[in-house]
């Protein structure tokens, strides 16, 4: 799995947006920055996690049985495992980087 350049730029952009927003509100602290980055990380990790589960083929058998039971025509269907196969890494890696940054800033803030 190759990490794209945009997956590295997204956490930096989220860091800049969070830092700028906290500075504008005059609430900038390392703990507040950690909280803001954690919220960004949750967004990316939840979407990436759902796509990862779809890409693993977990729902393919269920989808096949529902298609077989309720479909009147016997056309081919798009498996859910093909939906997220290419895009889950785009969502997971920024989430992992942001979670790491959030935990790092939390450790700095509490020490």
C-alpha cells in the first residue's frame, strides 16, 4: 500500500486550520490543539474504518444473499469489497497521523 502525498499534506492542513482557529478564538494551548486534532482524527478514522471493512469483503456474502433473495433480474452487481479497495488508505493514513499528533501533544501538555 503506497501512501500518497496528499495523505501527508492533509494532517498538516488540519494542524494549520486547528492552530489558526484556536489562535483566532484566543484559546490556543497545547491541550486544546490536542483535542482539535483528535476530532479531525476521528473523522478520518471512522470513514477509513468503514471503507476498510467494506474492502475486506465482510459484507459480500450478505449482499449476495439479499440480491439472490429479492432480485427479479439476474444481472451482475458491484461487490462492496470493490467499493473501498482503493480509497480506504486515503482516509486511514491521515487519521493515524492526526491521532499520533494528538497523542504527542497530549503527552506534552500533561508533562
